[in-house]
C-alpha cells in the first residue's frame, strides 16, 4: 500500500506541474509590454493578488521549515514568527499601500527600488536596495528549493539536487514565459490548493491526536515536553528577545519590506480595493501557515507516542518532518490528501520562487542597468533584458542547489530579515515622516543592509541563535531594522533637504523647489 | 464560550474538544502537568486576538469606509 500510495501522490504532483506549465504557456501570448510582464498591465483583480501575496509570505519556509523547527525546538515559534505576519498585510496597506498604488502609473513604478528612488531621489538608494534584493532573493530562495528538493526527491525517487533543480526550473520557466499574468493565475490556483490542503490537514491531525488538548498534554508528559511547550524554557531564557525581534519588527512591520509580497500592489486594478488585499493576505496567511505549524505539533505527538520515528535522529534534520508526514504517513493512509498536501508545499515554494526570480531579474535589468546606466532602452529591449536577467537569477538559484545543505542553510539566514532591514525602514518613513532626505534614505538602506548581513554572519558562525540573542538582545535583522531607521532620521536631520519628485506628491504641505530651468526663465 | 473569540486559529480545535466534553484551553497553565503558567501565554491570547480579528478585519474595514468617504485620495495621481 505505501508504494501504491506514493505513486498516487506522485501522479497528483505531476498533474499539478503540467497544469502550471500550461498556464505559463497560455499567458505568454498576453504579454505585449514590460508593463504587462512586470505588473500585469496594472489590471489584475485584487483577490488574485491578495492570494499571491499570501502565498509568497507563507512560502515553503512556513510550510516546511517552520513545522520542522516547531518539532525540534518548541511550539512557541509559531506564535513568535508566524502569527505576527498576519498583521503585516494590513500594516502595509495602512502605511504604504495607497501611495505605492496611486503613484504607480504617474511614475511608472514596477519595483521597490523604483518607489524609493522616486521618493528619496538619487541613484545610490536604488543601487543599494537592488543589491540587497539580489542577495536576499538568491539566498532566501534556499529554503524554498530545500523544500522542493526534499519533497520531489522523496516522492519521485530522484536525488536531492535533481529534485531541487527540477522544481526551480519549472517555476523559472512559467514566470519567464508568462510574467506577472501567469504568476497571478497560477498562484490563485496554488493558494486555493494550499487552503484546501491546510484545512484537510488540520482535520486529519485532530483525529490522529485525539484532540488538541490531548495532543499538548501528551507532549507535555513526555521527556522534555514541558520545555517544548514553554517558550522561556525552549529558548533557554532568550525567547523574549526573539519574540520582540520578530513580532515587533521583522514579521509585522518587516513585511512591508518584502518585495515578493508587496510589489504585487502595483498590479491591482482599482486602488480603492487595497483593503481587500490587506484582509485577504492576513486571513489566507492565518489559515494556511498555522495549519502547517500544527502539523509540526502533530508529528511531535506521533513521535512521543511511538507512531513516528524520531525524525531528527533518522534523517539528521528536522526539515524532513513534513516530508515524512506527507509521503510516508499519509502515503500509506490517505494518499490523495498526501498528494494535495505535497502539491500545497510545492505551490507555496513556487509562490515565493517566482516572486524572487521576478524581483532579482528586475533589480538587475531595470533598477541597476536600465534606470542608472541605460535609460534609453526601448520597451522591447527592456522586456527582453528582463527575461534574460530573470533567467540568470534562475540559473544562479539552480547552481545554489549544488552547494552542501549546511552551507545553503547558513546562506538562507540572510533572507526575510535582510529584506526587512534593508527596505522596510526607508519605505515606512517615506510616507509617514516629512523630514526624510535623499541622503538619509540612502544611508539608512545601506546601514540596514550591512548591519543585518554582518550580524547574521556573526550569529550564525561563532555564537549561535540563543547565545547571540542573550548577548545582543535582538535578532540580527532587528538590529539592522532599528539602526537603519535611526540612521535615516539622524542623517535626514543634518543633510540638505533634497528629495525625489514623489516625495512632494506625498507630503503636499512641503513646497517643491523650483526647477533650475524655471529659475533661469524667471531671471 | 464567547472567550473563544479571544483565541485565533486553534480556537476551533479547542471548540471541538469542548463539544467532545474535554474542557481545556489546551495550552500550559490550564491543567497540563509540568507546564506552569507563564505570563507569556497571556500574551499569546492577546496577540492571537489582535492578529486575527483587530488588525486585519477592523483596520481594513475602517480603511474601506475611509476610502469611500475620500474617493479623491484613492485616485491615480
């Protein structure tokens, strides 16, 4: 039965892959310009983009890495890392969304560095932001292809590198073919799959464990279970620092700095419907992410009751928690549901990878080369070069799969926190504080980028998370976030009041300086 | 029973427990052996309530009504 079950699961995954590639090929005919390719001609229904953004936020990290981390270290991680992200969607609408969307046509905004460049002015802020995006895109994608690699290799019987490369290649192909339009449709399908899979998974988990209270009580009675359920004990007294870092800075406000999620706002058809993006993003994320976190708890229950092996001991990594549960447990007992769950995880990884391929490609071709060095490209040239740059980013991601898993895990630490530290402070201040200046924004983005990357290196290599948090009190990314924010304020206060044109649309009470040409005419 | 509104995504599971006659809040501090109550779990209940209901639902419905009252502010520049 297990082998038949795995075959059924594999068939579901293959059908899903064919369907997704078909949508990519279909959408290719609808791409007429770089605007269609990058933001879907700004005519995509808001519900589709709400689903896509939620899928990108969930990502394989939440569907795969987080259940593994919960299994290994404790349930507290769900509440510290996952839950506050629900708040990130409405926070983004309240602070940033309206301006990003209503200014999009006038300034031809397609990327986050576009927005920063038009508000703060100057090329340097675009370049720093684009560098941060490329670094974080390539390395944060690690968590996604680890998930895809582990699942596809387990279910299709190929090795990890082949599984990961295949998963990434599918995502790169459909997004290069169909761009934003394909991404929106495919992710509406993907996220629907994720919601169905999540709800079914919770139901099955409930029946396996004999109820929620019984599950937690049984885990608590096992050796080490009390510590597993108590965040203070689980993190050796450092949980509060992790909690504050993520709940207050990185998961919630930091979501505003995630280009794969927030850049979708440019594509919304009607600016007045932004509220639905915030609501859908929060609720869809709130249904799906906790469901997979719950599966981490269910697997822990199965292990402490002897119904599952000790995943960490057997597979040498907690990352195999969902792979074991879906392929072996559900493959034997309910293969159709197992297949849906696996497709849900792969869908979540694709939601993020396609966003990263788009962001990384756009950062290279548009934000750095086109905007700073080759402003005379025709739209056709830009569209072609966007596709080439995205292909390069995709190839870089595939090459990354060749590195040993330990190295990949280390590099992935740059990920979400790096995005948040680099971009979120400058984005949030751009609409809320009229004192910002060009050099304040540029310095803030630079400090966020360097501090987050530097401290991540420090805590991953010599210290480790718990020791780092007890010594420095906040996570590396949270330090980048806070210091980036302070830098923007301090440098803005002491530098010349130069700003970009969008600044004067946002802060109408500040008079725009007269253009030099106009001054010459009046003289 | 209305207190369930103060819980988020796992509230429905606790509700199922209650319907089956198991009255527990699930989390430590409510009768689980070896898991003393800590104030951090009070934070969890408050946070779940904020993240599930207040922040997404209340703020976005407020934004919707604000946008209806100020249509000129949600027009393309």
